[in-house]
């Protein structure tokens, strides 16, 4: 059955000095009509991935606004997560051997999780393909009991975090009927929306970072130096780094190629490759072994994971210590690491794919690259010209402040929930002051009348 994840405590007021009064007040206004509503977010893992990071940052702010937010992680077997990794890769365009037996594994786990889903909510947000069948099997269970109660009266939202521009047709056709049952489907970019969806209201909501999280808060130079020395990284020598999952879409082996090419001219160069090993990503272990083999006996390549004690504070220090951050993605739904690096005003070179160009405009906030040669040239330029990298980073930080902070993500979710409830949108703070306030009891009644 789904497992409940503890949610921390945050205050929206702590973000006022970062985003300003107008945006803060608008969020407060949007939250008023949703006070008392029960909201569940459900995904596949509580740590190690971008979705978990988003939820740990956003859900405490829901609660601060008086919304009863919960977070659950689905229960699944090793076989299930092996299958969902193939499903994930197929949705991102990899030629995977998808067949009906794999589909049966996915269906069985989704059905089991739906059977354990008993409580009533006003909104249920299901993240990515792993638990996407929950709504179908939840409705099937209710129909079999021939009863209707609060358990099926929520508004259901499917949130896809993947770059699905080249999704395998057979994989998408398998998943589409389950997604089509949702009241809303949320994608990062319009290019990711697949054909055939008839029922869901489509919405575009890019992810965002939490500027007050341990990963992104300011830390002292002394703290950074201490963390580097703990991992035997020389703070006096230049560092390039990629902070990303170990999977084929991040091209970690290609990052080593870039480093080795640069190392010929810069023998003092160090490479940090840092990843969190998530329990829903069995493929990461095989890539970890391949990375270690390719690194060989070059002790200036530091391959680190959460199993070495690397947590958010350490990642923060590594990003701040690097002269240049790399994100050599060949497919990327969004890439939170881009906004993380720009928020820290770092020089960056990244792949011009998926959601990366939304965050990093080429020649304005850093450089986009495609080939190993392009990465080498751009990284070398930024190593030679730290002033240029600083200019890029400063411009990038303001771009992130305006577009990719957790408060904007919170606002987008509140707007969608209000819209699904039939409430008028808040166009501006001035308009918000005259909008009728809808109590939670009226909201719940509207949801029950609409049904699912």
C-alpha cells in the first residue's frame, strides 16, 4: 500500500524578501478559497529524484496556507521498478522492448496500490508513469462495490515530468487510456503533450527550485572548503562538475570524455560527478559501474553518491565550488540542476534539449552545447574567463528568481486547483481583493457535484 512521507514546516512569509510583496500576496489570495481542502500528491520515491525534491519544497507551503496536503509514495517490487524504468525510457524516446507481460506487471502493482487507497481527498496529484493507473483501478474498485462516496469525488491531476517529444508509440498507446481518465494533465512544455488525450484539461507548469532549501541556501566559504577536504577534493585547483542522476539521458560517460580532453591542457583540473541513487532507478547501478570503469585510476575524478554521505548540503557546496557546471543531457524533461546552478550564479554549459533552454538562454545565462567538442570549447572559455561566467550567472539568477522558484510553482498549482473547482482566476492582486471568498465547504460541494 502507499506509504506516507513526512512533510516539513515552512512559512511563505520567509520568501517575501526574495519574490516581493505582490507575488507573495497573490499566492495568499489564491490559497484562501482552498483552505481546508485535502490534497494528496503521490509519486514513486521519497528521495533521489526531482519530483521528491519538488514535493518536499512545495507541500509545506500548502500547509502554511491552510491546505491539508499529504504526500504518499506507492509501494512497488523490484520487478515493477525495472519495468517502470523501461516505461520511463520509452516515454523519453528510447527504443525499449515493451510487451504485454511488462504491462501486466505495471497493472498489477497499480491495482494493488489502488486497493489500499481508502481516504477521501479534494485533489489527488499523481506524478509520472509509475502510479498513473491508480485512478483507473480506483474507479474499478468503487464500481465493483456499487457505491459512491467521498473516495471518488476528488479532482485527479496527472503530472508528467518527462520529455515525451519522441515517446515510443506503443508505450504511449499503453499509457494513454489511463491518463485520459484524469481531470487535468500537466506537462512542462507544450511540445511534450501527446496526441489522443480527450478528457484532461491540459496545463503547462515548469518545475522550480526552493531557494531556502539546504541545497540552495547561502553557505560560507569555510563550510565549502571543509566539505571539499572531507572528500579529498583540492579547493585550490579548478573544478568542473556534473550533479545528476547516473542514467543514459545525462550522458555521464560523455562528461568524462569532456574532462579527459580538457585535462590534456589542464593537468590540474578536477571532475566531480555526483548523483543520488534513488530506489525507483535500478539502471543507475549499472551506469555507476560503467562510470567507475571509465574513470579508471584517475584520482582527480571524484564519483560520489548519497551512499558516500553526500546530501543536499554537500551538493550545495560542490556546485558553489565548481568553476564551471556541466549538464550534458541528451534528453531532459526540465533539469532542476540548471536553475540550482544559476541561482548560485555559476558558469554553466548544458545540452540544448528539453526544458534546459527555458532556464539557460544561450549566450545570456551560459552556453548550450551538443557535441563533445562544443562542450570542451565552451568550458575552456569559461575557465579562461571567470568574469564572463560571473556575468552569465548573475543574469541567470534573476531569470530564475522571476520564473523558476518554488513560489511560482505553488502559485501555478493553486491556480489549477481553483480552476478545476470552478472558481474564477486571480488576475492580479488588485482584482483579488474584490473576488468572493469561497469557503472550503462550498468548494467541497462543488467538487462533489462535478464528480469524476
